[in-house]
């Protein structure tokens, strides 16, 4: 989707994470931004906002990530998040069927209420716990296909598909109106090799 | 019409009466103070000597108050909500390992303290860098020209009350949190100390959609220039979302704290009340927004006290069964019809309302576990409204709030009555306090009230059935309440919950007019 005119430009996108509590939203963000994972992640830890940039072809894609902190439970607060977002990752836990059902509700809501061009990805998280799985890959994949969503099963714990899901979103996002904030600081960029991805968040100023 | 709440034990314990009187004038406290209070009061066992009426267990004269109190405690033991169930589920293993729990607690409090400073800095960032752009006195001529017409004079719409929130956190709340260093369980009390100031968040939430709309219309582009100048990674919209995010974080942190706090510790109640308070604020913001969308209402909603709750429900009256969106204010229960607009925005068309001061409640009707009933003045088929909500949890919350509200009105009435009786008998409040502190006379005022009520009833030809005195509701005349109350109520009532079967509790109200 990247046009030739976009070459060398920086694009900034807002991305929001939604999903039932304890499915691993904050863990996915922390893995993506800091390359870290905490086994006993406190539900409260998780930065309010994080930024991370990735290089895609000749472009620099800067994600401004809005991690929710339980506000998704409040009907009018969640829209404050996703209305301003160009991309959303709806996360469910493959070992928790209810979280998959809740993800479906989120997707329906996003399709109705969010901006019409929003790019939505469905992430079946915790795929390292394959033995306790209650939602099959096929179920997730079929639902995503029906609803024209990007879909990957991920694991914040093993880093499986974490960077990839952000990457596929970056590829799909329409590249118009580049920001002209100048060259991005290189140290913030993600190397898509998870082992080396230990860059810290820039957070806010 | 906002009244200060009191612990039930304070109200019933005569040695607290003067204190109550002093506080009655405080009209600035929002209802939520009482709202949290009710849950707290009825969960706390009245074993603390200072909080217990000395006569409540033995004195015969206390029959007016004590039995209903006990019944209330039994009736309204809170049902676990899904959130509470979730708390129990969280890391069960952690709770069994004291060392891990201690570590987790330390982590939690550290995070709360450090992120509080970050949060204050973020607010400061907005106030110093962005707000002056919309303030004329800070503008140079050239900057003023560049300010879009649509943003002029729109400072409040864009920023809401963020300055007040900053002031609250930087000048008061941060200090209170700091005092809790090393005493994590004291955090509940620190939150509750500033309960009334958390109201700022409801107002902020209420304004936020307007801010969002204006930002996407023209604000975003305008403020981006400033963001670039500041070389800041996050735009203004992210900063404007921070207060919302912060409040939800507090809820998560308090939930975690509550989970690690042993049930028997006195701080448990405070943490629980703080969590309830923060959750109320989160919900209240969106409820206020919805209330703005009520159309065709001839009632002045500004004067109906705090909006406590709203929900879509099936209401059955006589033979009719209709879906209504119901708003519960302190003084009024409002029935509206939801109208969906093409824009996706819901509007609520006003249909009718009931005054809560003349309302009765049956906590549970039918077998579905989803229905309760309210009635107007007297429970008859023509005046009762069977309300069916979507979930058991929602039903529990509604009946809990309604019961708390009705109880509070009753207690306030009882207090006013006691004051009036004291006035009529020529006692000053200090005399009453002195008398109240005497062990033998500690229910004098209540007894006197009872006598006067009987006399008044008898004058009106409405002699209460003597057989009802012990087990049935005591009924009060309207003339007493309207004379002694600032409330718009034309009737006042005394509830007396009685059990009708295993699952149904009824508040019965009689009205003497």
C-alpha cells in the first residue's frame, strides 16, 4: 500500500488494545516495546502510553500505543480510546473461551463506532499454552476472515508473532499525510529480531 | 438538596447527635459519600465500642431502631459482583505466599507513588504548554491571528477542568499518598479523605466527548504545531486522555490492594469504599453524559440530587410491559424511552417519573432473579412497577442502591424528627448531648419522637395499630416531615424490612396523609 511518494517519510499511527482483562494486552505491548515479559505481570503495571517505531521498507512507522487500564469495562470510556485510533488489536486468550466471545463483541463495536478506516487485528494470545487451548486456531481464523480482520496467534511470553502482528498492521495502514517531524531517533526503532529487541520505551516527554 | 451522610451508628448513637447536627449544614458533599457509606456501614460489624449504641442490644426503648438495623444488615449483605469474584480469582497462589504478597504489595505502592508524579507532570505539561494557546492574554497578535475561529473561547471544551484536577493532585492528593509510604493499607483512607474532590473526574469525563469532537474537527492540526515545537512524542489528545486513564488505574490498584488486604483488618473497609468510590466516578461520568441526552423532560434534573445509576430495563405496569431506560436520581426515578439516532448517538425521550421519597421497594419478585419492584405510595397492582434488568449483578446493584437511598432518606428524616422534637421540648443541642451521654437516658429523644408521632396520628384520626409497634412499620405523618424538612417530600416513611420468603425482602412503607 505504500506509495512511492511516501518513501523515506515518517508515519505516525495511534493503536489501541482492547480485550477482556487478563488476556495479555499489557504483556503484548511490553514485549513489543521493551522486549520484556513478566511471568506474574501485575494487572496494574503497564504504561499508559508507549511509543515504538518500526522500519517498513523505506518508511518509518511510529506507533503511539494506548494501552487500556480496565477502562474497557466502561461503555463511554472505551470510545474515547478507539475513536482516535487508526489501528486496534483485539486480544483474546486462547485458553479462555469467554475472552474470545468478548473479542467478538469488541470487533462488532469497533466496526460500528470507530473510524471507518480503522485497521483491526485479532490476536489469539497465550499460544504457548496450547495444551489448555479452548479456542482453536481455525475458529479464530474463520472469524477473522468473515470480518476482514488481520489474524495471528501470539505469545507475549515466548515473543511468538508479537512483532509480526504490529508489522502486518503497519503494512496494511494507509500511508497518507506523513508527519514531518524529521528523522526519527534510530535507537527507538524495532529490530524485528525478538532476541535483540530490548529497546526501551520513549514514553512521553 | 444534598445532605451530609452519617454512619448509621452515629445517628443511632445519641452521643453523636450533636456532631450530626453540626454536619447537617454541609450541603456541598455529593451523594457518593453516602453511597459508599451505606455499603461500608452495613458491612462493618457493630462491635467497636465507640461506634455502637450502648443500648442497642438490651434497651427496650431502642426497639424503634435496633431491630430494623439488624434486619438491614442481614438483608443487604452485599452480593459479590463479578468484579469481586474476579478479585478472589486473581493470583490465588500469590495470596498463599506471604513473601510474594509482600513483594507484590511493595511493587504496587511504589508504582502508585512514582506514576502519580508522572501524572502530575503530564498535567502540568498540558497546562503550561497548551492552555495558554487558547488564552487571549497570553497571545501575541500574530499567534492570535493563527488561532482558528472555531477554537476561540473554547478553552473549557478542549481542556475541561484539567487545571482543577492538577491542583487537586499536586497540592493535596500527592501529599496524602506520600503519607502512606510504608503503610500501603492506609491508601484506602487517603483516597476517601479526598472523596469529594474525585468528583472532578466525573465532570472531566462528561466533557471529554465534546473535547474529542472539537479536537478532531480542528484542534488536532492546530495543536500539532505546538507538539512539534516541543518535540514531544505524544500529542495533546494523549495527554487529555490521561485523567481518564489515571482513574481507571486507581481502580485497578485499589482492587489489587483490596485483594492483598486481610479481611479482618479495619483498613479493608476503607480500601473497599475507595474502590467503590473510584468506580462510581468512572460510571458517573458516562451517566451524566447520558442524562444530557434526555429530551422533553419537564423536571429540572439539576435539582434532583446526584444521578446514581441508569439502565435499560423491562418495566411491567398493570397489563403493560415496555422497555424503558431508567435513571435513578437521589430524589427521582425517571422513565425514558431510548431513541436511536442515525449518528449512533442515543437519546432518551422522557415519559414519566416517581419521587423516591414516596417510593417503596421489593428487592426480589418473580423467579428469574432479575426483577425487583418499586411502587408509589402504596403497594397495589395499579401503582407497582416490576423492573426486569439484564443480569443478576445489575439487579443486585439496583436494589442495593435503592435500598441505601430509601434507608438514607429515612434516617435523615428520623434525625430531623429528633431535632424537631428536641426543639419543641425546648432543649438545646448541648442539653440533648448531655442527656444523651447519660447511659440511662440515651434514647430519650427517640422515645419522645415516638410519643409525639402517636399523638399527631391520633389527632388526625390515623391511630397506628398498636399491634404493629413491635413488628410492623412505624408510620409517620406527612405534616411532621414537611414541617421539619428541607426536602420536597410530601411524605416521609420509616422502612422496616421484613422477610416474606427465602429470597424476597420487602421494604414496606405506609403513608399517613
